[in-house]
C-alpha cells in the first residue's frame, strides 16, 4: 500500500521542520497563500482605479495634505 498524503494545512506550529517532504508541502502552501493575497490586492487596486490591467499605476496625484499648496505640516 502506498503512503497516504494528507492535505492538511500546515503552520509553523504544526510543520515538522526536520522532514524535507513536509517542509516542501509547507512552502507550497505558503506560496499559494501569498499568490491569493497578491491577486486579491491587485483586484482591489484595479477596482479602485489605482492600477490598470497591466499593473501600471493610473492615479499619480498626491493626496490633498501632500499637495504643494497644502497648509499641513509635520
């Protein structure tokens, strides 16, 4: 019988850092999570009109408090 591969979600608290196969699964899971976060952030920036579909910034103006004529100081 073959070894059953569990598709458990690994965390730093549960991963066996001495097991190369488990560490590889952990890295793959972390890369997948990072990709999901990136896609979510890109979608949000596009919906807000800050970035276009090619990843270029659309809005380049400064916020009101950073405009040259602003009376805001630090």
